[in-house]
């Protein structure tokens, strides 16, 4: 769930690969004030296994458009 500066909320679904390691996904939004991540399912999930997300990074807008 994405919450923007004007209070609007929007849901987006970003499927991830089942493999371990880094993954990048395009995720563009305007002035965002909050992001909520919800794991809806996981590969080989069971009562004895936990889902782990090591790191999530959000990057600001690119400066390349201003340099042209």
C-alpha cells in the first residue's frame, strides 16, 4: 500500500522470484509518505519456516533528466 503526500492510497502487486539473492523491481510513485509491504504467499512456506526480507531500498528521482 502506497500513501502519497495528499493522503491518497494505492495498492500495487510486485511478484518476486523464488530464488535467493538481490532483485530489482521498477516502482515509480510521486511524493510518497509511507509504504506498507504485505507478504501474501511464499514458496515452500510451512509452520517451521519463516519468511525473511533482508533489505529494501527506495531511491529518489534520477538527476539525469536535469543534466541534458
